[in-house]
């Protein structure tokens, strides 16, 4: 699929420190240690109601990972999927009396527009699940030949315990795994499964549902194996970061890691990184609950996308937080202050501010602290403090390169 246009990312003087990120699997902030090219896979949207603030917060968080790596001197190979065939999309299509493909195309187009408006750097490969079906079928055949796939009726399941490290991504106890699995698309109670946690890798065609012909038969893929197939095809057996919102840690990233590790015999991701959940009206913002604030609605009502981006950046990416109109007002004021600072003839010397911005960003993306640093500089510059004539342009470049905010 086409991704979207890349924003400009200025090169700053010097290089930033190694990026430290919290890893869900080890429950620690650890240094990322990519080679010259960092490899990142972030789970994409299921395109039936995009882009709400929760989505935006998650993709902006991983955009910061991308920017921090660029600043530390790495190239970044970033891959993202679109889950353009899935139960919720089919359910929505029936509800609305629309073709599922029409909904997927429309919502994916809107997502691209929103990501462009928010200055999110696009993935190098943006791949629809439908495009990946032949590849999924090959991986399932390979798992089958390795003895880790079995049939229940004509559906195929992956034996999660084929991976001896199964459970080490989300670190949940067995009871909790069963509970969450049932809540998030799993089927622990289906008769005929060898283990309740085994996950679907291929679903035989159902009446009135789309299906594809493959060597596995006529059907469609299970969810987790789609992301694994796309990541392995484009990034290779080991990636630096597997990303998504915290609702994906289990089962999605747990199952995906096990499938990939059985396929390759190698560790799948060095870091499993999860963004917190954004709420609204007392609940996690979710398509199924329908309590959504959309990026596109705000944009069309005249809100500057850079204010939306700043409203997201005011929260540390790992905390759960609630969207509020008040937060957006604060971000709009901040944007004006920063623009005043950038337009000033002079400002405080840039170098110590850049050093602090980089230190906070590379320390597990501490954006609230980065914003404080820029606030201090901008307040001083708009107050005529400082006598560096280069500083306003340099600060504008740093805010764009590190935070993705155009002043
Ligand atoms: N297509 C799958 C991933 S393969 C999926 O989870 N799609 S999604 O549209 O439901 O979510 C897209 C991304 O946004 C995921 O990383 C998800 O964790 C994240 N997300 C969804 N709701 C929220 C929320 N309320 N707050 C923060 N992130 C969210
Ligand atoms: Zn995914």
C-alpha cells in the first residue's frame, strides 16, 4: 500500500545519546542497541474508525523513537501494517450496509491524512494484511512442517508452548492470560484445542465472509501471524522494537513473538514497547465503545495539528491519561509561546538547551520534561533575554527534528 509523505527532519549539530526505552518483557528501561539501521515494527490500525486520539498518541510515541534514533545517527527501517481484514471490520460493514473494502480504503486514507498533518514520519513499508496472505500461508505451512500447528475442524491453531519462552513478553499469570485472551479476540473455550491459549493462524472460509485460495485451503489468516509475516518479510528475523499500545502486549505481541521465534529460532524483538491508553469520558477510547475524539474532526474544526501534537506530547507515552479540551487549550497556548520565541531576533544560547532536550528525549521519551526545556527557552526569548542571534532558528529546527512540531 502507499504510505504517506515524509515530513522534513532537519539535521541538528552533533548527535544525540543512545535511546533508552522501557521494555515490557524485562520491565526495565534499557538502552536500545541498533546497528547502523534500526528496525522497528509498529502495529497499524484496523481501519474502521480512524484516527482517534488514542491511535494518534501511540503513533506519535513511536515517531519519537524514530526521531531519537535519527538524532543518534542511525537510519531507521520502519514497517507498519493495516489490519484490512478482520472480524470488527466485517461487523462494521454489515452494520453500515457497506462493503468492507470501501470502509478499509476510506479509513486508511483518513489515517494517512491525519499522520501527514501530525508530521508523523511514514513507514518505509506500509502493508495491508490482505497483501500479506500468500506470505502468511507460507509461514503457516512452515509451522505445520515443524509440528507446531494442528487443525480444529478446518481451522488451524498454533501451539503456543512450541516456544519455550511463551509468556515472557507480557509476564502474566495463567489465569490472567486466559481472561485477557477471551476479551481480546481469543477463543480459550473452543472444544478440540490442545491448550486454551493456542491461537488461530488460519480460519477456514465462513459463509458470507471473504476468503482467499492458498495452499492451506480457502480461508483467511489469524491476526497475530499477519503481523509476524509482514515483519519477518521486510525486517528479517530480529527487530529492535516491536511497538503498539499496551492493549497489544497480550495476546497479540506475546503470540506473535512465539510464532516468530518458532519459525526462526531467534529472539524476535530486543524491546517490546507499549504506549499507555488514552481515555475519554471515563473509559479507554475505543472503537467498540464509540467514545472517540477524532484527529480529523478537530482539524476540520480549525484546530492546528501542531497543537494536537503538543497536547499528546504533554503526557509521558507510557502513562494512561485522558483527553480533555483543557489539555488542547494548554497546548494551543504553548504553541503560540514557542512561535513567539522562534520569531524573536535573539534568544538564550541554544547549545545547553539542545543538550537537555536530547537527554530527556533519549531517557525513555520524557516529553513533558522536553516541553519544559523549550518553554523556558521560549519564554526567555520572547522576553528579550539572551543575545544569540542564531538561537531562534536553531531552536525551531530542534523542535521540528526531535519533537516533530513545526513552528
Ligand atoms: N490492527 C491492530 C494491530 S495489528 C490494532 O490494534 N488496531 S487498532 O486500530 O485497534 O489500534 C491501532 C493502534 O492504536 C494499536 O497500537 C493500539 O494499541 C492503539 N490504540 C488503540 N486504542 C488506543 C487508546 N485508547 N489509547 C492509546 N492507544 C490506542
Ligand atoms: Zn499487529
